[in-house]
């Protein structure tokens, strides 16, 4: 387990590099990521390449005993390229071009840009094919950042038609699968299916979903271009991509072409821009641990192996609404947090605050004058403390489906519906109970898990239905949540009532559903107690299933909210509403009990414990110290029973028996 | 009085139709609306028509003793047509085309689309000209839905110039009428007058108003195309159009070409998206009765005859922010409510929840698997209970002027000014007092009404002024509200102070006006008591009129707020501000007293009584039972003195003496 | 000191002019501004001029002993011109043209529009060159109103490249100055630098700042076109332009080409649309005195000489969210307020409410029927009371920098950062203490000031650094605020930590900065007391400077917030955060004490005293009377010790010793 840093030699004078790189080595840094925005420096005019600077930087990194991670620089083509080929620009839904002058504005389907990509990636990978200091590659940078997964240019229009022609036998099949009889939306041929541009009312949901799939496939195909060239040059290099947190680009879809996944973690930003509640003071200082964990577990779960944090927040950052200073200790805390969740490397973004351009207000480990900032000292401490570990062993899987995210996003039925936050309700509960969780795709094999939580498998076809049924039949414990099985894979309602093909598994049908605003009272009874729920309520009609929860308020009163069904050797619970935290905890602990999965007491917000390879981490993301109770057998590798504000403890021993002191 | 349903045979397999249609007949349904989005099914490629399916559906409907209401399918042309003729698309103000893929995106002024319309409507109406099962037609569908009354394409530009050339003798007349000396806005010829596209500051209000008139005339002209072809084929068919609720398309303007009006009523949606206040729990379950009544009374008032509800909410709906389940009983309540206000038919939208496309989350009377939903049972009950009636006899008219709506909307002078909600203040008061109201246009003859309320006749020319004066002279009682007579019909201020030509009738001038935000205190005294008002205050300078109300707060203090004037044999009251509910009640009851119109006690929100043809309805839109007091002479046709939550009672007898129990 | 009025003879029939103009003269009006929107009337078709009407109007004005101020009519070209040359239209960032039909939509860089401008301005100025009744000219009207300073058309694209070629030796210099190595933003030549159109992420801040500078230079160059032609025709005419309040167009940049500055003052609008807090009832009636004063002091400070209010609010206005009636007395109060701050003329906008077009709901001194409104009587009283005065003598300068406004606006780092309101925190404090303030540009000579406050000199190069250092060295007292010296003049961070070149002067560096939302607690200690601050906190690392304030909350606790440094014969205080009002008062009074500048007690909000030429004004912008204490020596020229609601008092004597009665 190790620490790295992102470095931009092209921002600084050659004279400085040696100092910079030696200071990295002193800090214990082992990997240096470079080059992701350097195309303009590498090829200042068409066909004229300047590699000397990059050669030297890589050489210096090697000299100091570190490895370089290089990036394909396609997120920022030079101006001359775009002036020559304005067709490479993406277009907004209304046709406005996305202009050169920031980043990630080029079209994944542009034949021109694909050929330019092959050219520059080819030259670059060839150059460093035999360089012993290059460990591997990152493809491009944050695919889809700034809402650029989808594009509406002519190249995309043509590619979409081709993609559809590959996806369906005939256009009649497409018409049937989508249900285009509605509002006269029949197509005569694949050529006539356009990207969903601005229409007075909403676009057809099946068309919108198809366009999301197509767009994600386009990114995957574009990524494959890079991966193939990289491997062609040197098949010992690793290939990864740096994904974003809480985002909608389908990481599972790209995973096959990558050796491992990596992602960019900015905790104090995420609490401001991708959680619904106003962040607390502590969250502004260190982020929300579960929000970050969820991303770690997804990156690890996608490949079933350790991941990297390719960009780790180093201090204050520029892009959220506010730029608070992280807490003292947060930069070290985040590194341990990532490692505890299965990270093999934590690469801080970036070495040094940049004087130029759009990210001047984004800190580095060192300040713009070269002096160390708090991040430098904390990264150095972390580098010193981290040690090698096997991967995380999770007995619970949480099934996450990007397609269900896209589909419910286009038909939310309430301004308060939020796929990620609904998923978080279940995920956070698992984390509060100290349970290790793999976040996996609906295609993942579930055999090896004792319990599975699937908060919103919205699109369910026969294949998925069979997989879930098989899992339960063979003894698995399954918890399903709101909006399960509402649609078929093409985004039509099933012919039968929801949950469609899962009806027999769940032993219940959805008689009716509704959404309600927060100011309306929503309660239900479950197992003798009363609980809050919110936003979504499906009224269940039990068939073979046993009613376990009943609505107590409003029109829903008297209807079943939660059903449990025994099927084969297993059991499945179907919760038709979005549970409050207490109900989620009741549902999850019942599931874990049924599955025989051990769990801890319920830890309070901001305090979390986790286990990797026989070691247990206790992390305090709050400004108040907390005191742990630990089994006598466990020894403290780092820290002690009282964990200070924003501090950590690491025990040599498993998580069982770890709790909070009771005073 | 009867019940109907909207049906889409094209969404379901042929095998199912007979079952569906027999179940309709069992429920007591008499009308089946079809075809409004079926162009793609009828003409799958240019010139190749498939009528077999529709023939069969109509035949089956006839076999089961029902009638078909067919629709011209022009709201959704097939893709091939738009690919052939992209010029048929409307354009947004900034030029962005409104694309195929939803509905109502074609330009009312496109010569191409008009000729395509004539072609398809011609073929269709000819085919069914002699079919005994077709009762009549609906033209197109919800003209203007999704903000499509106005379009900014080149065809509209040319048509606008021609429309202006028809409206004015010379361009000098236009310049004079609009007042184009302001900011050098003179035109040299009609050709140079464009649609009002994006400008840094607001467009000229006279130009904006002219464009609204032109756009509404364009819809009317386009509707006439349909109506003429339908009548040409069979002049015994009725022709109607389904208008929307609380909308700005001028229903009065289209009324001449229709046999009766109809509209689409979605109570739980309207309380969420076209009322300013957060909806209450009861409103989310059954809507606001006055909001719905206002639309009923407008549809009836426009032609002075019974109307249809062409689409009646059947259960949960997809388009408002939230999708609550309606209350048990609401679907029946709405049918009675419509009939009590003069509906001859209540057509539920739609038979069955659709598995495909944009409206999957819109309920039907039956669910997608064909099983009955609550709506089916309630519609069936309503069909059983409804009986035939003469129209509503209203002694009070409320004058509504679409042009004043458009004109004040473009110069609101306060974010809180809302034409419809200001009108509602007066209308709701009348309804709380059990008064039957015709909502009529400014051109309507007022003779037959004992009292007239005109909340905002903003644009007043000599003709309207004379009509109002004549009405009062011959003994009428008139109540005028805020912003009366501020402008002439071309949206210029009058040469004299407001209310311009109504000065002598009202006996007062507007010395000054102001708007104020809600956090500023606004009170006035009227008839010895103190009342709240809001948003708008005109300070009146009485001439012959008698001051009846005086402002008591802020800069306005001491100025006259309300004036009463006797003119001829009648009397007119002019209220210069937007009254609070209590003041509106005081003004309205004084008006009714003066006019000798009977009224009830003031019913609380959500409980309403109304009379049609000698019968009285008491409707409870709340979740609490209410107990009525009724005259001994009246017998209960339906229900009893205690009206349960979301329930009704019908009395055989007039409304006089109906009240609420006093315990 | 005198009163004027804006008049639009083209809005009224010729018969009325004599009445209007005689009534102006009766009211004591001396200047009549005309013609700023009259191009369409002057040149109804190309090359055909109609001057007769304007000749007559000017003649009548002269006959009644007044002077005309004429305007170049280029804010509203006639329709025929734009139809001939659609290229004169500006374009939005996304390319949408700004259409004819309101005003100020033409491009400052359009060669066509420049040549049309020269043509019309040439003809007009020539015509009136020898007219004895024309006193001077206003160029165009409110340059940049409705967000039109920047344009993104092709002409601007080309002009930007030329402007850059003039600003930099080589494109390599530009690349170096901007720092284009970041995200591969290097340019090969000046031609390839485009206007900053829509990009997925933000544009490069140096490019954005350059475009702001270019755009402002374009306005200045366009203004010069007018000024040169006016002076060529008659060099005794004055030339001015009417700027807007609280706006971002660089008034300093245009000042050189103008004889004096003027601006348009609408107090009840400004409190609604350019202050963050909800306006109080009193502010809705008379505005906020400091908000208006700041603009007066800027217009005076820019040229160091008296200014005009070219448009003074006459009553209710149409463009803010709400249109409250101003308080009785407000129109007179505003005139005195302007004069006390250095106005030589207060020109009311406008003579008479216009019946036509976009500003019907904007009052005039007289109503649309010609009758006097309150404004007429108050303007007349003011005209009677005003007397001649020398300019204001200010011993304190507040340095305002438009470029820092632009640059911080594009990198605010918090939704709560607001350049103007941060500046207001210091300015309002000075005004509450009765201190006369010149608002000056960073290029202004500071020698003559005893104390200088520079709230946000964000962009600091060597020149400015030297000027500030020289000022302090020679004994000046300087107070610097948040975000001082963060950037170099090209919007790069300095190589050293902030405040860059001011480090030695301030004796401190910025170790770290942060922004925080309002719900987070933020306090500091200063001089033994505890104070609130908000939004921004720089954590200072004192070098030679003495720590004077220390953060007490959050992560900042223990870090230095305020530093004081003695340098040469002077002293400088650097406050790293946005102070609350009490802290601002403590900082400012300490500064004034150090500088030996006298000040009054701290007056409450809405009550202000000011001095000009040996006279002292006490103005009451509140609805409660206030009682002054005055030195025995001072006599009341107007009013008395008790100043009524929205009333004034003028003392013959300086401000020293004026205070509020203590009961």
C-alpha cells in the first residue's frame, strides 16, 4: 500500500524539477502520475513532437526510485487541432458546440478525433514502451466530467443509428422493444432514429435509455482504443482510468478493458455538491465517510480487486460552492480510509498549487512558492504508516445498476427521488454496522455472498430475475428496495404488475405506487414498531409472501409496505418504500441475522470501523474524540482506544467485538 | 349525463380489444375517445393507409352499444413526414427547433403542415362519414400544451406580417396604435415586423400582445381547418376540442368553430403546478374544488351551454412534481363535480395504464395487466348515479379576458402578480357562497346577469366601456378589480389616467399605483372594519364616486382604495387593490345584496355546494366529514346530511337554505 | 447646483410642447436632456433627415431660458438599418443574436455600426454646432445596460485578436503572461485566440479577464468616436455619459474622454436588485443612502470633480421586482443627497409618464395626462433650495478596481462573495462616521489623502505595489482587505504567496485561505474584543507585521486574521477576512485616528451626515424623525435640529460636532 502524487512538470521551469522530485521521494512517495493534459506541450504543432521534457521528468523519477504513471493526453487537444477540425467538438442538446478552452469537450464518436487519438497515443506509448520507470497508464482523464458523457453532434447521430442496427435485428424489433406505437413514434429504419434533442414534452423513455447506453458504450469503445494501443506497446504495463465519485458513467462497462479501477476522491466537495442535505461543520472539514466509502467499494467491487485513488484531495479545493480548509489530519485520514477499503495506492492531486489557469484555487501538497502545505506532511506520515495487505473480504454485496440510475433519473416521479441517496440509505446502514460490502453490478455472480442488498433494480429481465431467484434458492438472503422490477430492460412496464418477473420470488405484486412531498406525514409499522419512510411508497399485494410492514398514514394506511418470502433455501425481503434510517437498520440487521453475517453495534454518524486482511480500522471523521472498546486479543498497530478528532486507530485483529465505550 | 373513456387500441393486441370494450360497457361507459395520437399507425408510410384496426375498434364499440369520439391525429405526425419536411417544426424564441419525438411541436402556420393536415383529416373524416358509431370529433389534442401556442419560425414571421397587414390599414396606423416612437421602434412596412425574438431588454408590450393575438388566431385558424373538413364530411357530427386547465390559449376565440367545449381535468396535478401555495394534504388527494370549478364554469360560460370533461383524472398521474394516490372516492367526486357545473359527459383518461412511452406513470381505470384499479369501480359507480339535467342557470357572470391575462403577464410589476390567482380571489368567494357563476368573455352579452364581477379588465376600449356602462345603466351591479382599464386595446396607457374610458362609470381616477412584497404590512378599512390586501394597490381619486375603502398602512395611508358609484339604474364598485379573502367576501356579498342575488353562508375551504337544474350538490373535498343543514322540503337523492370524507350528497331541491350544521 | 429633466418631445404632439416646456421653466428646471432614443424620428429612412422637430424643441427650451443637453441616439438604431445590416447585432455567448426591438444591442466593434455611428453623430453635431441653446452632449445611453458590455460576434472575435496583438509583443508573451501550459491552452498566433464561448468547464481566468478588458476598451473606443465628433463640431460643449449604479463597466476607463461623469440613480430599485439582503420598508421607500452615496463618490472620485445625476428617480419605477411608491419627500431628499456628495446638476428622468412602449410603468415628474405628480412638486422645491458650491473635499480615499471586480467575479470561491458588498462594508462604515470619501482607481495619485482604504486590490503588479508602498512610506495610513494581492495583473497567482509584491509592505504572507457558508460560526478577537466575520478568511503568517487579530473558531482558530505593519512614516493594516460591521468600524476608526482624520459618532442606518464646501447636510432616509445635536456656531440653512421622516437639514458650518441627541 503506497502513496503517490500527480505532477505537472510542464507548469514549472526545468530548474525546479529536481527539487520537486527529490522532495517527493523524501515524503515516501512511490508513484508520480503525469501528462494527462500535456498534448499541447508534447506536440506544439502538427507532427512536431517535443518529448525531451517528459523523458527527463520520467528519468528523474526513476533516479529517485519512483515509478511514473503516464496518461494519454486526449482530454485537452491543442488549439491547432480543433481549429483544423472543428467537427471534433461535442454539441449540447440544442446544438451549441462545446468549445475548446477547458477540457473533455471532444466527441467520443468523432472519426476524426478517434484517428487523432490513435496517432498521439500511438506515438506516446511507442516512445515509452521500453522505459523501465513507467509502471502503467491512465487513459484520458475523468471521462464524462462536466456532463460530457452524452453529445448530440452529427457523428453521434450516425453512430447511434449504427449502434441500434447492431443491437436489434430489424427496426420492427426496435419498435416492439421500445413501444413506439405511443404518440406515433414508430421508425421506418435505423437511420431515422436521432439523438433525443429538445422536444416540447419529454422524450420517449426507451429512446432516452438507449441513448444513455449508446453514450456509455461510446466511452467504453473510445477507452478501448487507448487500452489496446497501450498494451500493444508493452503488455506489462497496467491500464487504468480515473473515474469520478457519485457519477453516472458506467464504471462496470469500462472495467473489462482496465487492469484495475481508480477514482478521484474529494470529500469536502462531495458533501457540498452531491448530497441533498446541507453539510455539517464536520463534513465540511473531512467529508462524509460513507459517501467516500461507497465509491471505494464500487471501484473495488467492479473488478473484485484492489483499486487506486488516482486523485486524493490534498487541501482546499476550488470547485465546490465553498472552499473550507480540511481538518488537520484529514489528508492522512483519507489515505487510511481508502486503504482500509481496498486501495493499493493513494495518489494525491497534486504536488504543488498551480499559478496558472482554471485550478489556481486548488491546493497541492506544496504551495505555489514550493513550500510545504499541511497536505505534504500528512501524506508523508501516511506513506510511513501504510503497509501491504490482501484485499477486502466482503460477505455482503450491494447491487448497483447504472441503467436503473439513468432510467429512474429520467422518470423520477418526485423532485426528491435520487437514486444514489436511496442506495446510500441501505449502504450507510451496512457501514454503521461495520459490515464489509462489495458494490457489484447486476451481472456479477452473487454466489460468494451470504447476503445481498439491491436497493433499486428497476430494469429487470428474465436473466436478472433468474440470477436472483437462483441466489435465493440456493440459500441466499436478499433484500430488495423501492422501485424494484418496475420496468423491463427496454424501459417498458412489464405486462404484469411490478415487480414483473420477480413476482414469484418476492411473493407480492405492486398494487399501486405514489410519491409524496416531505411535508406530508409518512409512517409505517414493522415488527411491532413505528418507523418513518419518505418520498416513495409502493402498496404491495402479498401473494405467497408474508406481510411484514404496513403503512399507517394517508391513503396508503392499511396497505402492505414490506413483504418477506421464503424461496428455496433462502429468503427475500421486499421493502416497497424508501425507508428512514431506523427502518433501514431494522431491515438490514434482520437480513444479516438471517444470513449469519456478523455485525457491530450501530456506530454514530462520522465514526466508522472497517476490516481488511485481518486488520481493523477505526476512523473518526468528527471533531469530538471517541473511545473504542476492543477485544482483549487485539493490539493497536496505530493509535489507541481513544481516537482523537479526525484521527485513526488500526488494530491487529478482526472487527468482531469492536464497539464504542459506553460512558 | 354520462361517462366515457379514452382508449388506445393501437397500444394493445387485437385479441384484447373485445375484453376491454366489453368491460367498458359493463361499467356503464357510453363514449370512447380514440385516435388522437395514431397518425403513425394509420399512415405507416406516405399514402399507405391502414384503417382496418380503427374500423374494427369502432365496430366493436358500436356492437357494445357505445359511441366513438374520434380525433384528428395531428398532434403527432409520423417521423417520415418530419424527415421529409423539417420545416413543419416550431422554433423556440432563440431559433432552436422543437423536435419530433414527443407531441404538439408542429407549426400552426406552416403551409406544409396545413396541407398535410388537410390530407390526413380529409382521408379520415371521409372514411367514417357514414359510420353510425361515430358521434363526433375532437380536433387535434390540447392545442398549446407544453408552451407551444407561440412559435418563432420563418413561416410564423411571414404569417405575422400578413396578419398585421390584415389588422391595420397602413403601417402608419400600426405605428400609431402601438406607439413605436418609443426607443425608435417605427416600422416602414408590415414585412419588417418580426416575431419578438430575444432582446437585451424587454420587447415592446404592444408588439408582444399583437404576437399573442396572432398566435391565438393562428391556432383558431388551424382548428377551423379541422372543423370545416369534419363538418364537410358529416354535418351531424359534433366538433369539439379538449382545452387545458388554467391555461392561456384563448378558448373563447376557438369556441365559434366548436359545437361545445371540453377540457382535461387533473385536480391533483393542478394544485401542485398552477397554484402559488404549497398544496395541503387534502388538496394532494382530491384537488382544490374552486380551481376545478373555475375551469368548468369557463368551459360552460364560453358557449353558454353544457361542456364535456374530455379527460378526467383516473388515479395517480405522472406529470406533476409528486404523484400522490387520489383519495378513495375522488374519481367519483370529480365526476359529480363536473356534472353539477354543467358537464354532459365525463370521459376518463384513460382505459388502461400504458406499458410504453412517456405516460407509463399515468394511471388508467384499469392497470397495465388489465385488472381494475380504483378508478374503474368509481367511474362505474358514477355512471350509475348520474342522470340527465338541463344546464346550469347562473345569475352572476365573472368576466375573464385572455388578452388582459397576456398583457399583465408581460408587465406584472411584481413577481407576485398572477392574473389567474387574482381572478380566483373573487371566484372562490362566489363559490364559497354557493353562487352559480358563468365565466364569460368581455364580448359576452351581460344583460341576463343580475351581477357581474370583472377582476381585471386591463385592456379597455370604447366598445367594452360602452357595454359595461350600458349594463350598469340598465340596473346591473358591477364589481371591478385591480388593474382595471389601465390600457387601451393596443396595450398603450390611455391618454387620461386609469381606468381611462371607465372613469365616468367608476367615478374615480387612479392617482397612483404600487406593488409591494408580502413582508410589507398592507391593510385598509372598509365599512368600519379592517382588512388585509396584497401585492397591488391603486390609489384612487374619487370624482363622482363615493370612497368606501381607505388604505391604512405605508405611503398609501389616507388614500382611497375602494370607490362605489351609482350610474343610471345600477351601481358599480371599483376595488383598486388585490383583496384578501375576507375583503373579497365583503365586496362580493355587498354586490350580491345590491343585485338581489341569493347566497349561502360562507362555506369553509374544500366544502362546496352548487345547483344545476333544480338539484343541489354538496361536495366534500376534505378528509373530515361535514354535516349539512338542509330545508325540510329537500330530499336526498344521493347521500345524506352527513357527507363523509371525499363524498357527496345530492338534494332534489334548490340551494337556498343549505348550510353547515353548527355544532 | 441645479435641476434638470429628461424630455421626449417625440412622444407627444407638437401642440403640447409649449405647455410642457413652460411648466419646466416654472419648476426652476435649467437643463433639458433629449434625443437619446430618437434616431428613428431623426432619420426615418436612410439619408432622409427630419430635424425640424428637434430644432423646434431646442428653440423652445432656449426661449424659456433653459439649456438643452443632447444625446447621440445610437442606443436605438432604426429597424431599416438593422434589416440592411444584421451584422451590427451583438451575439450572446452561445451565438444567439441580440435582436432589434429594445435597446443597446449593437456591437461596439462592428465596423458597420461604427461607420453608421460616425454618420449620424456627424450629421447631428454639425447641425447644432452653432446653436446657443445646446449646452453639451451625452454619448449614447447607459453603455452596457442589460448585460451588453460583452459580445461574442465575429467582429468581436477579430477585434479581440487585434487588441491582443497590440497588448503583447509576441504570442509567446501572451502564453507566458496567461500561463497557457495549463490544460494545453497554448496559442500559436493571435488570430487563434477566440472570445470565451461556452465550454464544459470554466474558461481560463486570464483569457476571461483579457476579454473583460478588451470589452471595456471597446466601449471606451466607441465612446471616443462620439466624443471626438462632438468636440470637433464645437469644443465648448461638454461631453458626458450616463453610467449606471453598482455596475461593472469601467467608468475610470471612459473618464478621460469625458468632461465630467454622470450617472442614473434609482434608489428604490437598487435596494431590490443589487443588495443581498431583503430591503426594509424604509429602503423600499427611499433607498439605502450608502448604496447611492457610493455611486456619487465614485462618479466624483473618477474625475476628481463634480458630477451630474443624469437620471434621477421621479416616482415609481418599472424595472425592479416590485414598484413601491417612494416616500413623500424622497424625490427632494435624493436631490439634496446628490448635491451634498458633489453633484452639480440633478436631472430627473423624466418629464412625463410615457403612454407607449416598454416604460409605461415608469413615472415622470408629471403623469401621462399632463397633471403634476408628487415628483414635480418635490423637484420644484429642490430647484428652489439648491445653491452653488465648490466640490467636496475628501481626506480619505477608497480604492476601487474594476479589474479586481471582474477577476473575483469569475473566481468567487463562494456563492456569498460579492465584490461590491465587500467594498460596501468598509464604505458604509466611513459614511456612518460622517467621513467624506473619494472613490478612486488604483492608478489615482494618493498623495493628497490622509488615509486610504483598499478593500480588494486583487490584481497587484509592481507599479501598484510601489505606489502603495510610497504612499505609506511618506506617512500615509492604509487599510487593506480580503483577497488583497492574490493575483498578478494577468490573473496568475504570484510566484510568492499572497499578497505577492505587497508582502514586505504588509509584513505578512497568506499561509492559507478558506471560504465558509453563513451557517458556520466565524469569530475572531481583535484588540481585546470578539467580532464576527463572514465568507472569506485568509490565515496570515506575520513576518515584520504585528498580529492584531486572531481567529477563534473552526480550523482557523489560532491563526492570525489581521496584521499591522509600520513602514516608513506610515502604517498599514491588513485584514484577511470580510469583517462584520462592528469590526469594520473598529478597523476604520483606528485608521482614522492614526491618520488624524476627524469623524463623527457612529450614525444609525438610514441617517447620514456629509459635508461639502463648508456646509453640512443631515439626511433622514427613515420613517422616524431624528434629532441632531449641532455646535452652537452652526446655523440651519434648511430645516432644524429635528429632522422629520425622509427630510433634510442643512447647516452653515462644517460637520465637526454634529451628532444625534442622546435621549
